[in-house]
């Protein structure tokens, strides 16, 4: 009977072990279920919004949208650079896309020759995946529609509407405003604004020259984004306009230029090579800065062919070169105003007389003048532009005194006008000779007469000559030129906020009176007559040798091979009795300043004067009536009232607002 008791004890022991294990397993299972429930509760209740956002980000993408580039306007609000709609064809290189085959298919709908396709394939190779490449810009509506209809069957192909830069006045402002172009690899940087993703957008353009380049960051604005729904492969399914982020347009840049004056400068230059600069001699504002021949900036936006660019680059009159700022030339006889002013400032009697017989033997050579002027004092020498008088005067002064006066009037300086490209040129002195000519550092007396007539080492640009005559016309302030009036509505300091001229006003008046004689009886008589009644212009002609005295043939080197002819200058201000506007005009290899430059300056000046309401009122006022006694009878014995004289009829400028 003892055996069974042992058996049941073993069974009980085994059951106890089972119950303990079952309890432990149940505990583990319960804890696991509790943890799982807690985690589910956290996901469902606590972090629901976070995962909802993550899910939405997997479903939607944002496509960068280039901002509208800021406008560039003239002083009266006329648009000089704006944007217009642009139908463009984009292709995105993605995995599995047969890029060459796609281009061949597209060639059936838009003009894509083999050479263009080869260039595009190289561009695709350089572009990151999923970054669109612009296959064609400025499609017609028919081309745009043809691509859009077939878009579902053309993988990676999109036809959309963007914006392209447009310059409504073509070449008139090309050198000042510049142009925009596509971003290239040299424009990209690792940090800063040029590292932003928008730089890779096919519709994005950056400034490449002039105002467009100098103020590129202000004009860019801030990019926006377009919210689109995508599939698992990242392909666009539909758009979600409510989620779009709007782009911020670039700032408006207002220049001091005047569209009517600038366009008139382009008209009067035609195919001639040269430059014209005009300033308001009360404020320093630049009203005109033209360089010709010019080029159409719109062609650079679309992209030039190699042949088109070579044609511009190799043309001898250099249309890509900004002659108003970058080119420097001998100023010729326009520089005599500075020599005369230096003489007056240093106590030279203006009645000192020298006799001009057309030639002056001195220093082992003969110094020439273009005419036999006879006895000349300072006033008449400026009016007739007598070289012999200024040879003598310069020798008595020396280069250092002349250079010091010239620099007071802005010559040889670079001005902060907001755009790059200026060259300082050269106003020489003895220090320049020591610094530059190590083997012959001494300034020789024979080098001074050439400086006295604006030749020799002296080289200046048209902007500097305009500043010089503007300061002469103002008579008080050392005006600085201002090209940019405001940026985003914030006005920049005017050009008359600088120091006073450290020159005796009486001496300036003397030179100005002689310049008035130039246009009435002197070298520019008749050709510089404004034809505006009481409004008269004062000026100074200049003819500068391009090579040597024998470079150009005929009167004033105006005959012969174009590149050997003399340069023609004219600087002026008007009205003489109340100066408001000053200009400098250069006709490259134009010959005589009076025949080539002065008539062009006259036409440009007329536009500025006729746009000024106060000047126009003076022009249109009735002429004074003759004094007729009321008791004087006519032939029939009856006293007659005098017949009034109609005011001069002056047509208004063709376009633009009144200054």
C-alpha cells in the first residue's frame, strides 16, 4: 500500500511545477500585451499628428518656383527691363528615360536639329537627376498645345509657362542695364546665395552685366514653391494650389536715366561709334549714358549662336564695349578749359597775348595749330581753340598744377555709380612719370605742350568729361554722378551732397563765358545753335589724335582709314544763363569735334531742355512787341494796334513723361 502514496506525491509535484510555469508565461504574455497596447495608444493618441504629417510628406512634394525678377525703370517710371510670359519645354532625366529617343520624338513638334540635340545631351549629363532641363524656350501657342496634348504619353516631358526677361528699348540701354542669362557652373558656389537650389531651376536667370549684375541679389526676390501630389516613383499626379508658397518678387530698381534722352542719343549716333553722357548739373543725376554701336540685350537672354557672338566680338567698332565708362581717349581741346582755369588760379593774366601763325618752332621741333589765329588772349584762345596759346600757357604752368586742377573737376577718377567697368584713365604729372618710366623718370619740358592741348599721356572717359563740364556749369559743388535713384523705394543720396569746389567762382565764370563764345562765334558757331529762342548752349569742341599728327588725313584727320582718323569731342551745358544740363559727346574716329560731335550734342540737349517745363515756358513765351506809339497813324491816317507775334511752336517730345 506504500507504493501508491509515492506515485501521487510525484504527480502533485509535477502539477505544481506546471502551474508555476503557466503563471510565469501568463505574466509575460500579459506584460507584452500591456506594452503593445500602450505603444498603440501612444501612436494613435499622442503621436497621431506627427505621423499624419510624415504620411503627407510622402504623398506631396514641393517644386521650386523662380520669383518674378524686379523691374528696372527710368526716372519717370518708364519700364526699361521687365518680364513676360514664356512657353517652355522641360524634360526631367529620370531612371529608365531614353533621353536621346525623347529628344528625337520632340523634334517632330518643335525645331530641334542634330546640333541642338547634341548640346542638350551634354547638358543632361551635367544636370542632376530629376532637375528639369529647358529643351526649348519661347514656344508658340501651337507648339505648346501640341506638347501638352501628348504629355501623358511622353515620360518626363512637361510644357509649362514661366517668365523671361525682356528689354523693351533693345540696344538703347544695353551697356547700362546689361542682361540676364542662364546659370552656368562657374556661377555656383558652395555657400552664399549662389548655392541655393533655385540656381538649378531651368527658368532662373542671373545678371551678367551692368545693373542686372550689380544689383542681382536685390532683383532676384525669394523663390516660392508649388505643392504637387506624387506617386511612389516621385512622378507628379496632381497639383494642390492651396498648399503653394508664393514667391516674393525682386525689388524695383529706379535709375536716374531718361528714356527719351537715351533713345534720342541712340538715334543721332546711328552706326557711328562713340558715347554720350548727360547729367543734371544741379543734382548730379545721370540722364543719359549711351555707348554705340550697341546690341540687343534680348538676344543674350535667349542665347546667341557662336556665329552671332563672333560677329559682335570681332566688329571693329566694338558694340560689346561700353565706351562711356571702359574706354579712355585723349580729351583733345576740351582739356583746354582745365589749362585755362589752372592759369587763372595761379595768377596768370587772362589778357596775356600770344601770336599764332599756325606753327611754333620750339625744343627742336615744330608745334602746329590748325589755323593762323593771329594775336590771342585767353578768352579768344578758348573760343577759337588755338593750340599755340595753350602750348605757351601749359609750359608756364607745368604738369603738376594742371593735373591738380583737373582732378578737382573729376578727371582721372572712378565714381561709385553702382555698376562696374569704369577705367580711371590718366591725368599725368611728374609723380606718374617717376612711377611708370623707371629708365626715364624725369618729366621733360617737351612733354608739357601736348598735355596743354589734351594729348600726350592724358586719357579720359566720357563720364569724366561730363562730370568736368557739370562742375563747371554748377560752379559751386563738386558734383558726383548718380545712376541709381532708388532700390526698392529707398532713395540713394544725390550727387550734390558732396564738398564745395575749391576754385574761385570768378575764374569759373571766365571759362564759362569763353565757352559761350565757342557756340556763338567760335569753333562751334552755327552747328551748336539750339534753335530754342533765348536758350543758349555753351561748350567746347575737341579733336584728339588717335595715333599721330599724320594718322588721319584731311581737315582735322577726318579722312582716311576709319581706325586712323581723329576722335571728335564736344562738351556743353545749357542754358548758359541758368545751367541745368551738361553733356559730353565722343564720336570715335569722327574727325572734327565741331562737325561730328557738336550737332549730336545739340540734338540730345534739345530733348532734355524741351522736357523741362520751366525751360519750355521760356522757349514758348511771346517775343517782345516792338514799341509803337499809339499816336502813330497808318497810311490811311488811323492809329493801328500792333499785331501780336505768335509764340514759337515747339513740338513735344515723342514719348515719356515730363522731367
